[in-house]
C-alpha cells in the first residue's frame, strides 16, 4: 500500500499534473490554443529537427553498435575485454562533457590537432556546431546502447545454428549475413528503440551544440521557454513536454513493432564459438582500436588539454601548462564546490531511498501478481523512459503550488530535484533487483513462511542475503547515472539549489570554457573511478548487470 | 573416396582430457555407430571430425586428405561433410525449403537445379506438403526430417549424426530409424552416428565403436560385440551381459575351451589364440542359460530372487553357485511359473572367455579393428 503511494506520488501524479496543465490550462480544453502553439513555425521546425536528428542518429548508432557487437561477440579479436570497456565507457560519461570534449578536439584552436597541423583554419565555423554535428555525436553516444542489446541477443544464439551453416559450406561473412543478423534482429530493434528515446531526450549534446548552432529542437525549446515569462509560459512548456513525450512513445512503439514482426525467439545454453578472423585479424583490430582512439581518447585528451591551459586556444606547452583550473574547480569556486556536494548527497540519499523501495517493490512485482503490480511497474518504466526534462517540467508543475500540509512550496529547493531523481531512476534501480529476484528460488521464501516467519523477517533473513549483489549493482548504476545527471535538474536548479551536471553548460555559456573543461575532467575521473571500483567488486555481482563488463 | 581414418587423436579442454588415443578406420560408405555413456566424449569426437574443434595430437583423414592434425585444421565449411544435430539446428527465420536450399545457394548451384533438388529430397522425406512452413510450426519428428533433408540435398559423402533421435518419443524413433537406414542405402554416404541407445546402434550400424572415458574400448560388428566382447566393460555394457568368473581354462586352439564355471564343467567359446589359464572372466547372456528339469547331474544350483512377467517369457533373476553365489538372469518360455526363493537347477550352454586383459594391455585395446 505504502509502495503504491510512493510510486503514485512520484511517478503518476506529476505526469498526470503535466497532462492536465498541458491540455486543460484553465480547467477547460482549449483546442484553438493547442493548435496555435503546436502549429507555430518555431514548434514545427523544432519538432521536425528533433525527429530528423533522432532518426538519423539512431541509424548511425545501429550501424556502429551492431558492428561492435558482432566484433566483440563473434570473433576472436584479442583484448576484447579492454575494448568493450572502452566502447561502453562513453555511455557513462555525461553527454554535456562529451559534447564539450568533442568541441575542443575539433575546434580551430584544438590543443591536439593544432600541433599536428590537422586543425581547421581559424575563422571557419566549427564543424560540430551543426545539425550534422549533433547527429554524429548522438549517434556515437548511443552506439553502446545498441551494442549492449545486440550482444545480449548474440549470447542467446544457439551455437549449433551457426555450426549447421558452416557444415553447409557457408563462410563467416555469409553466416553473419544470412543467419546471425536475421536472428539478432530483435536485439537490434530493441537497441534502436533505446537509442531513439535517448537521442530525443539527450539535453546535454543538443544544448551544447544546438544552441550555438541555432538548431532548435524540442528539448532546447522547452529549456528556453523556462526563461520566458508570461501568463501561459508554464502551460505552453507543459504542452511541448507532452509533445516530446508523445514522440518518444511513438518512436518506442514503432521500433517495438518493427522488431517484433517475424521476431525469432531463440535460446541457446551453449555459447556460440568465435569465428577466426584469420588474416583479417590485424586490420580489423587496428580499425577497432582506431575507432576508440578517435571517439574516446581524442576528445578526452582534448578536454584535458583545454583544462590545462589558462585560456581557450592557448597552445599547451611546458610554459603554458597550469593546474589553476583544477584548483579553482576543486577549491576556490564556491558554486562548483557547493554544486558538487549537493549532487553528492542528493545522489546518496536517492540511492538510500530507492534501493530499499526497489527491493520491497521487486518482492511484490516478482512474487505477487495482479494488476496493481503490473501498473506499478509500467508507471516506473514510463517515468524512466521519458526524457528527464519531461519529469523536470512535471515536477515544476506539481510542486509549484504550496503543498497542502506544509504551507510552502518546494519549488526552487533541492527537494524537488530529489523527487525528480526518485521518480526518474526508480525503474533503473528496479531492473537489476528484479533480475536478482528471478534468480532466487521462490521455495526458500515459502519454506521460511511455513516456519512462521513474518514478511519482514523473511526479507531480512532469506531474501536480502541472496539479493545483496543485485542490490549493490543497482545502487552503483543509480549513483553513476544520477551524480552527473543533467536532463532533469537543468530545469529545476535555482540559485539556492545547484547540481554539478548542468554546471558545465552554465560555465560554458558564461565563457569559462577552461574551467568547464576542468569540471568535465573531474566528472570523467569520478566515473572512471566508480567503474573501476565496480569491476573490482564485480566478481561478486551477478552476470550481466554491469554493462561495461564483458 | 570418403573413408575416414582417425589416428591416435587426443583432445583436451584446458586440463581435462576428453579424447585419449582414439583410433578408428572407417570404410567408405560404412555406417558406424559410436556408443557410450553420457560424458564419455562422443560429441567431442564428432566435433573434431566436423572441424568445429581442433585436435591436440593425432591425425584425421577424410577421403584420403588430412583435415585435422596439430598445425593443420581445415575449417568445417571446406570439409564437405553433413551434420545432423541433436536439437535439429534448423534456422528459425527460414522456411523448410529455405533451410534445405541454403547450402546449395551458398555453393552457387543455379536456381532451377537447386529447386529441383530441394523438391526431390523433400519428397524423399515426405515433407513436400510442408515446404513453406517455418520450423517452429513443425513437430519434433518433422524437424528432424528437415535436418535430414538438408543433409541429403548437399549430397555429402560423409554424414555425422549426434544423437539425432534422443529428443523423440519411442514410436517416432522406430520410424526415423528406418528413414536413416534408407538414407544410408540410397546415398551410399559414410555415416558416423552417435547414440547412447545400444538397441539403435546394434540395429543400424555396420560396425559399432564402444567408448568409455575418452577411449575406444572395442570397434566391431554388432554380433561380434555381443558374442565376443573384448573386455569386461564391454561385456557388461552390451545386451544384458553378466560377467562371471571361471577356472581352469583349457582352449583347444580352434576357438573352443573347456572350463569350470560355478563349480561345473562347461564348454565355452574363446579366441583361437587363447592360452590355457587358471582364472578368467566369461561373458554370459540370458539366452546362454537353460532351466533343467530338476534335479540333474552336473547342474548349477540356484535360487530365484525375483521373477517378472514379460509377456512372451518369464524373466528370472537368480543367485547361482554354492561357494560364492553370482547374480545371473535368464528367460524362461511362457507357460512357466517360478516364485521367489524357489530352488532350481541351471545349465550353462554357452559363454565367451574374455581375453586376458594383461595380455591385451601390451598391445593397444583401441586397435582391435586393425
Ligand atoms: N567446450 C568444452 N569445454 C570444456 N569441457 C568440455 C567442453 N565440451 C565438452 N567438455 C567435457 O568433455 C567431456 C565429454 O563431453 P561430450 O559432450 O563429448 O560427451 P558426450 O559423450 O557427447 O555426452 P552426452 O551423451 O551427454 O552428449 C565432458 O566431461 C564435458 O564436460
Ligand atoms: Mg553429446
């Protein structure tokens, strides 16, 4: 009951409030207003841009992600584990940092390409500040999502199907084309759905590249709407958010439908044997590592290079190198420090609340059935799949008015951000835990029930010990996602409540690029430390919960 | 031609040795069954033949060409072999026709000929009517027929089958067994058939290889396995054989021997080169024992521990002999009644003196086929 209330207050109520604010601003349905707003030139343009960007970048992510999954899952390439780690890593780096790093890497004053004589002539427009740049970065950013999904399908592919094809005389490339690709189709489309949703809702890249390039998308439109005032501003924002949500759901439904048609459920206990690359091993490996160098090492080094000089465009050398930016970011800049600590404790609190809730919720969802359970699950999944900015808008609307018993509104305080986090990440926390429950034997719990143990005693003594690894994995995932998060909090931060995620955008907008780069480097370092830590713990975690582990 | 020579093949996964010094020489067009308990390495042997696994030592020749040896490994797609898998391994996204035609398509067989060949093999396995179905819409037996048709269409000279009937019910097995026999007769292909069901192996195969813990114990015709087992393990494994101790073996040099079994003299079969021995183990099948109208001279006394009705005959489990009783079983023709504890007299009409393991171990037990 309490659980239903929790999910209800955090997921369902704000979304309901969003819908009502969007469609019934003064308590009545006004079709003319909706038509005016959605038919406006700005909105139509932003919608078309959004659709085109999301579709094109999803296609790019499909191609790259699928190739990478085939390479890592089916061939005998050496050092795959390290390569997979490097390939999945960008997914864990906050998108605004990625965007900043790429901008630095390919700017006319690039600290890296400059010395090599490869950089663009000064004065040219930055190539990434364009529609193409947004598509490229979103595609690269989301490729690991497709990769993970396709790799999961590959792992379920029965070895004998591939062996039968070899016995029939098919060569590795023919097998890939005729047998493997058709059979992992479901995985490709599932990954495409994720990539599409993630592209649509990726505020970091769209804002960092799109605002300077004047490529307007729905999400940046919503963001800028917040800064315009007027009687209907909030309701208009709600309507745009609803439009964005509609696009998201439509995209998911479309890819889901495409993927299901002719979907082949195959399940194999035996891992497929790896195909020998033979004389292609060297070229293929070289290409794979070059990809990582270009898409991971180059931007991050450029970011580091920018963070180490005093002003953008300065060449990096023994005489210009300085740690001032890092010192500022860590010790002197009051705002950054506060934002960092706010993020830290918000995230910690969020994990501390979500894990127990998820364990309890998982117990209900897995071992009890019924429409309440299904409804709860659906609501939490929806809140997770919808772009974070929509949750942000919903939270503003929901908490804008004074709360009934407290008498004051929460708007503008960190508590709104916490509420948004809880709502947004419940599904993320829930997934590994559901996986953990599925591996537990129901009989253990029932046996304890027969001895007369109550539900709390059973949770404590029987369920939790077996579930600890899954709960830990879930905690790590939520922590890593929330600590650098931007989509939700960018709308909710105020002078009283700052988080670290949007900081980069604000610093960059204010022109302190080198300081932004330093903060970005620190965020990447934090992510790397967390990932490395989780790998050390990884031996105790169930297989498949940590995406960066091969 | 399409004979297979497996010469002293070793295969291990990490530190577990799965195949040890396996040697078999298979004639072109022969139907060979490999029989053995679960986990003894049958599938591994098949996978080495097919080229899915490299070997650690030894050599495999197919049709006179060395396909596997340390440092040489012809990939499966270049071996021209057909494989029928236990779980059928049909491609779920292709229809029956597409499954059967795939190998021909890969081989570049022109479309009209391809279609004609596919139609012909589907007719042979009586699946013409189901040609456009997906594997998911077929029964287990039909799926295995499609897998067979896929092999037939390729006209492979060597066909490997890994427990192709294990997932099917008894009735289907009988029908498909006939199908395999017909397939073999029609195609003339060399067949290498893995099973753990000895009835299947003995019924289908020209020769049967009995495997145990990675070694070939004996490779011989079915009736030879049954009547002349080379070791105690084979004797206990094949049919319902029992192994009984015997004394004072006096061979006559023509494959017959006098001996004392359970305190009574008996005339047994033995290898022509069998030497006189004080002790030996002999293999006894239920049919070798006869019930005597009691009490007779030179009879083996026994008492019944269990009698079960088996339709055409009565199966009796008995403890025979006086000093150290041995468990035996025998079949008694139908109008008979025995009850538990009843004392009876037996005669041993036949038996096989198992060759001396000490003499054998100096030569290679796995090479009995050479
Ligand atoms: N890829 C592998 N890695 C490690 N060990 C393996 C591998 N494949 C098989 N084995 C081991 O080799 C031994 C023989 O396996 P194999 O599959 O050949 O047995 P089998 O005779 O076919 O058994 P069954 O009748 O149950 O199919 C087993 O102990 C098995 O655990
Ligand atoms: Mg097997």
